[in-house]
């Protein structure tokens, strides 16, 4: 697909419009007639003089000091850690910028097919450490800042996380950007520049979650480049008048117009100059504020309209897995997809190709249904603006988009009320109805007189109000549809999109098992382990971090006693690092001579943190009933929880409260505190995960079978030598296939049993005392007030006693048995370390490099576009 085209023609109109010229002395040069001459083929000449800042330690300290004095306007003799962070960041950024420019120039020149990853969430975490590592400059910066009297650890701690996401879906997007750049693929991300990311979680003295805003941009953000010259208009409301000329076109006019302004975030690849772009849109009023109202003395109204424009990108919605039909969220989705599409189309048009070739140059990946409005929006542009007929437009659309489904939970499948779309996006509602009509006509043709099928498949769900089913729209508007782990992709095809598989054929549906970037999730968060691996494999880390299957070379070393000792010593130091973190942030002393047992993820009933905490209580009661001698023989365990609950999710918040109050009692009990400790670490984040994951011996991924699409932290724990305690769900299954079932602790019912069990609960309920006495006893202790006022927890306990939708009563006994097996296995230290080594060794499959290459090759049809080697 890659064809080198004459760069002089690229963006000609653009260049003229912006009056841009080439710096004298920088190619392309102008010839005697004043025409630009772009050398053909000679990369070195073409790139002459552009690349490469000096990166020796004296040069680094020099640019650091320059930034202190000029960019930050601060004095070199009274710099604090925050200032040092900013100077270091700006100096690292200089390098990124040079690479970023060169990468983008290279793409422009070669004009390959590109892929665009549309995601409402990018959970990037911190950037400085990652950027230094990807650039291969970390050691030099460590030395440089040390020479200047600072420590790199102190500097790194200053950075606030970019937390523009809720959880797995957003972090996956971040890992995919890292891998795209590392694999030199022409991929851009598109998202929103929320002023406030995911809320900060505070825990009240009673143990309740409180939410505070996350003003992450307060200290300035060195990693973004405002592109005030890149902006687009986006319309809302108004009316759409059909032209009635048989063309299907409409004139959409009136309403509110706002501006989308681009902010670019550089995404460095690992060990390559390729530096891709993440473009985030900020909303602004089209005009400062409504002058008419202002002049008429209506100041309030004038300010209001400007506020309402700014409100669009002000905050990330902190829900995942519950749809609620808020107008502002719909506006976010449209604002973002409309701006991104305008940008993508403009870039395509610069190539001077006919619009029918659009899908040959752009693949657009929809990260869940959130960007699905891009489908009717592209139809609108092609029909109303480009004058194409419906069939041609639909052909282009269905060759451009790709849809990834990330959940089969019914409450998380997006639906938008028809009246709301009609009000906010009147033209799009017309288009959706048209798509639906043509689609259902085709279904009718294939399955005549099957009305149930038509109503099941319709884009519109009947009811009060009618609702648009976004997953159906995403599915029929896309070239391919995939799930994120094998089991999940099967469930997509056999449950929520079954009818669509029957109608369109199974070849449209596929699976790309999720992955994680080993750069952040091993090299960066666990540098000692990374160094030991390089030493042992006798490979530079540049090699195995880009081909993670090389980790298999560790397998024979599981038998090597000396290696095992080193392996275990690193785990121990990581526990000490975590304990130190808890000590300094919370003032709590955590013992380090114990098994570390971790469950960190969003709080949700389907993820069953409740099962875990009830298991902890069971353990506590068991320990209490033992003699001192018996207790002394047990395995010491420290249990960590972290995670946020959606602010309106009452049951999830109650689970947090229970955990906090159980911790209070257990940790203070002299009988048991040497054997069982429990911590809820507030304000879970990417940075906190980076400290927790390397310290874990065992982590819990215990969702009801068939509910967790994939899970990705399971991969992170295993990559760091932690073992997995889990249900047969999501990516746990594929992890077990890789590492072998003997290295994973599985329990619980399997997916096919779930429906029957729920049926039993509903129609043949058995009292919990009969069905699961151990669990009944635990619930009673909570009710009786062992952890403070039992009445508070009744609504939570009742979800288990009655209905038990997530099947805790069915899985509790096998869960407790699995915990016992974990204890037994851990007491055999040498065997445990062997399992740990073997687990890491078999994690090659779960690199996000593998996943992104599957998307590139099997879906997007794009290839690597390397920046030529430095001269
Ligand atoms: C849905 C909704 C519904 C409307 C309100 C806001 C909102 C926000 C997010 C979502 C999508 C939830 C889907 C999701 O996050 N899935 C997670 O995706 C991970 C990456 O594939 C995967 O590892 C997790 O198992 C899956 O739960």
C-alpha cells in the first residue's frame, strides 16, 4: 500500500494557506526558478541537519539548566523538585519533538495507509520515566540530574498521572499507542483533552469513598503541544431539512457551533525514532462569547453560551459499565468524532486522491461503541458535503471502520434515546433511520417473514423512549468486529451479536486477545527484574522487550538454585518498596515477611471484590478459632485492595466501606495480626499499579465466569512473576494455556453453567445456610456487628443472600479451597519460585506488540514505515 509520492504536491493548499516556507539551509531547497526541489530517494540528504540533539551527559545538564532559566524563568540556585521535574521533562521533550517532527514528515512523504485509534479514554499515567527509557536516555539523565544535586526518584515522583480513563479500556489504548510507535506503525490516537480526569478517591473516617476533582493540568503539562492553528467547527442542535430532490441529502443548519482545538501528545516508540501522535480535542466557544447578548446587557447569557461550549471537554465520565443517557456525554462523543473525522479527511485530501479511495488510506478503529457516531457522521459528510450517492458512501464507510467490543454485560451496552439524538443531532437521526431501513430490508430478504429477528436486529429498540443500539450500528457500519480474548469473542458471536453473525457470516467476526506493553509493565516498573532477565538471557533488553517470546529462555533457569535466589530477592525488595510506599503515604507499617495477595481494579459486583473480602473474613474467623501453635504453622498473608467505585454505584461503595472496616479490626487484633493483614490503598492509579504489581505473589481475578471480557492486569502480574488466582474467565484462560494449569490457581463454575445457576436462584432458591454454611456464617458475623454497625452492610449482604446474581454462594467453597491450595503451594518456597519464573517465561503472547501487529495485519492492512537510520 505504501507508495512514495512527490512531497512537493503534498498539502500544497495547506502550505499556501498558511504561508509556510522552508528554512534556508534545510531541505527541500528551492531551485533557481524558485520551485521546491525534494530529493527523490536520498533519505540522508532529505533529512540533512534535522535529526539529533546531543545526548551526552554534559549536553543534558546544559539543556536542563537552560530550561530552568529560560522556559521556567527560575534561578539555578533555588530550584525545588517540581522545578527540576519540569526542566527534566522539557529537556526530554526536546528529543521527542525532533523525532516526532521527523516521523510525521516521513509519513507525509511516504503517504502510507494510516490507522486511527478513536478512544474516549487514554490512561497514560506518567510520561517522564517512560520517555527516557524509550529514548534510551534514562542512565544519562540519572547521572545528569545527580550531578546537579537531584535524585531521579524524587523528580519522577513530582509528575501527576495523566488519568484520562476509567480502567482497562483506557489503559489498553495507552499500551496500544506505545506498541504502535514501537512497531513503527503509522497510527494516531484521537481522544478528548478533559480538564478533569478520573476523580481522586478519598476515604472518609467511616470508610466511605469520597470524590474530589483531578485538576491534572494545574502544574502545566509539558507533554502536550497546543495546536491553536488546528481547529474545526462542530455543530449541535438546529434543524435538518431534507432536500427532497431524491438525493437523500439534507441541509443541517442553526443550533450551536463550537470549536475543537487540537492538543498533540508525543508517543515515543521504544528504541526507534518513530514518535507517533495522540491528538486530544479541547472544546471552545466559536466566538469568545455571545456579543449580541453582551451588548444587550444580558451578560449572564453571554457567559453561559461560552461556558456551555467549554463544558463539553471539562470532565471524564467516571462510569464504566453503566449507560445513563446524559446529553453532555452524547455531545462529547459527537464533538470528538466530528473533529477527528474532519482532521482525518483533511489529511487524506492533501494527498489529492478521489474520495472513493479514502478506505485505502485510512482505517479507523472504534474503541468500544463510544465513537460509533463516526459512522453516521462520515455518511453525512460523504452525502451532504461530498455529494456521493448512498450506496457509494456506505461502501466507503463500511470499508473504513473496525469495531472492538469490550464487554457483553447488558448494562454496559450503550443505547441512546431517540428523542435525545433527534434534539442534539437531528441530521444523524435521519441517517440512522435510513441505515436501519436499508439494513432491515436486506435482513428481510435473507430471512423472509422473521419479524422477531427484525426486531432483535433493528438499530432501534422499541420502548418508551425508543433507543438506538450503538453496538448494532457499530457492527453493521464496520468492516470487522472483534472481541478482546478468545472466550469473550466467542460470547460476542454467540450472544449479543449472534443474529449478525448469521446474517453477515462469521468471517466478519474475530478475536484479538489484549496485550500490555512490557516496556512500562516490566522494564519501567521492575527495573531489577528487567536487568536480571537481560543478564540471564545474555540479551540486550532492546531485543527481548521487542520480542517478548524470548522470555522463554528463562525456563531452564527455574532449575537453577542461584537464579531462583536472585529472582526471589528481587520480589522481596519490591515488597519492601511497596511497604515503604504505604509507610510514607499512609503512615501504616506493612510486614514484608508475608505473602502479598493483591486485587486491584474498578469496584464492580461482577469483579467480585465482595467474594474476596468475605474470604478474608472467613480466614480471620478461622485464625481466631485456632490455638497459637496452630496459627504459627499458617502462611502469613497481607491482602491489598485498591480501586475506585463509580460515584453513584452504591453497592460498590459499600464494598469499599466493608473492606476498610474489616482492615481496621483485623490489623488491630493481637491474636491474628501477625498472620493476616489487610489494606485498602486509596486512589488507585497507573502509578500505584506500578508499585503494587511487582510486589505481588498472588493476584486475584475472580469475576463470575463469562463476565470479564479479558482483564489485562492479570497479564501484568504474571509478567512480573506473580501467580494468578482466578476464575475460568477472560484472558485468565489463555494465560493458563500458556503457563500451564499447574501454575495457575483456578476455581469456580464455568461459563456454560452460569445461566442455569441463575435460573436455579430465581426459581428454586436454597437458603444460604443450607447451600453454603461457611459463607452464611461470615455474613452473620458482619450483620452482628463484628466490623461496626452491621445494619450499614445489609444492602450489600442481601445481594448475596437474595438473588445472588454474581453467584458468590455457588463459588465460595471452591474459592476457599483454592486459597488453601495457594497457601500450601507458597509454603514450598522453592517450588513457588519455580512457578513464578515459569509464569514470566511464558508471557510472550501477551505483549501488546503482538496484539497491535494483529490489528495492523489482519484488520487495518497497514505496514511499518520506519524513519531511516540516522546518518
Ligand atoms: C461503557 C460505558 C457505558 C456508558 C457509560 C460509560 C461507559 C464507559 C465505558 C464502557 C465500556 C466498558 C467496557 C470496558 O471497559 N471493558 C473492559 O475492557 C478491557 C479492555 O479490553 C477489558 O480488559 C476488561 O475486561 C473490560 O471490562
